[in-house]
């Protein structure tokens, strides 16, 4: 019985943009450095035009037939696209969800402390996931947890609103509070 050798065809497909000598097609649709259409030319002529203009031949649409290539400064193009990507990441809003856990039989002082934490998180612009943990016989009285969550939502209604209504999840009851858009301040990067 003969063993089959693994073929070395079809290696990993590179997502890297092909430039200059890496473009391996007989002809391309060429676009000039200012966006003007040059037309369909042989690859040798396109490479010669790129060298004369001291630019790179960059494949911008490899799926097209023939592939579309543009004369441009590739280093400058890569730098500008990296700058755009960095700028879009900077403008992205990071959603932070803080969690606060309670029990159905909570002492009034402990409730005030937990409510203060929830108020602080909402004031910083974070969402808050409030979890009520039931143990033993408490599981047969989910309405206690529901009333506690409603009370908490009413107490912090000036800072936030109920984004996800209370729902039973096994032994826990979960509710999500989100801050109002108007009082949202920019969260600190080092806040935890």
C-alpha cells in the first residue's frame, strides 16, 4: 500500500496587498496616481510606468477581471490607513458592565451601601447588572427579589433606567440598569 505525500499546493491564502513584482497576472486595469483611468495594460508596461513615476504598483481589487491596480506611494498609503484605523478605535465607546450582588433579606444599611455603589457606577456612565442570589427556601419567594430590584430601580431612576427587566435565571434574578444619555460623563480609563 502506497502512502500519499501531502501536496504543497494551496498554502495559506495571504490577505496582504500585492505590490510591484508580486502581482502575477498578464494584464491589469491601471488607475493613475490622481485617480484617472489609464486602461487595460500589460503588467510589464504598468511596472515600467510605476518605476518612471517613482511610485508603487498596488493591486487594489484582486477579484476583478483583470485585477485593478493603482500607481501610488505604498508606504504613505499604509501609514494613512493605520492612522485612520487608530482614529476609529479612539472614537469607539467602550461599554463597561459593573455587577452588584444582593440577597433578598438584605439589611437596610447594606442596601444603602449597595445602592450607593450602583449610583456611583451609573454616574460614571457604566451599565450595572444587579443580581439577587436566592438560597434554600428563598427560591420559593421570587417576588421578594422582584420587589427589591424594583425598589432599587426607583431609587436610582434619576441616574439610570431599566435596560433589561428583572428575570429569573436559575437561583438568581438579574436586572440591567443603564445610565441616562444626558448625565453620561466620560468614564476614566483607570477606573475599575
